[in-house]
C-alpha cells in the first residue's frame, strides 16, 4: 500500500505539470512578435531533447567506447541525412560489434 507521501508527491507533480502547460496559454493572449523570444522558443525543444538524450547514450552500454562508437556512427549518418530507422539500426550494430570486439582486445 503506497504511503500518503506518495500521493502528495504525485499530486504536486501533476499540479506543476498542469501549471507549466496551462499558464502560457492563459497569460499570453496576443501573438509574440519579439524576434529574440521567437528564436529562443523555436530552439527549446531541440535543446531539451539533446540534454535528455546525449547523457543517456553514454550510460546505456557497458563501455563508454561502445557508446562512443554508436554515437559517432549516428552522427555521421545523421549528417548525411539518412532516415531515422537507418541511423538507429547502424548505430545499434556499431555498439553491438564494439561490445563483441572490446573483450578480445
């Protein structure tokens, strides 16, 4: 049986999530015309996704070298504008091969 603290924490998290999504809709009534603010808001999703993804890449494998190999392959394929599926398959394969080769070295 969960303790009361669990439900308190859950309620606080739900409230904060709701407020973060609701307040901009309520407080900002007119169209934003400031070029700096528009530019800032345009890049926020990319920055947040990068901050969440990149550290996870380096802790998802048993070795930082295999993570680096997969990351390098993903960067190269993304630079050449390959599809997301291609990038995922080849970077996973690079990690797999590196994990097999590392114990042999």
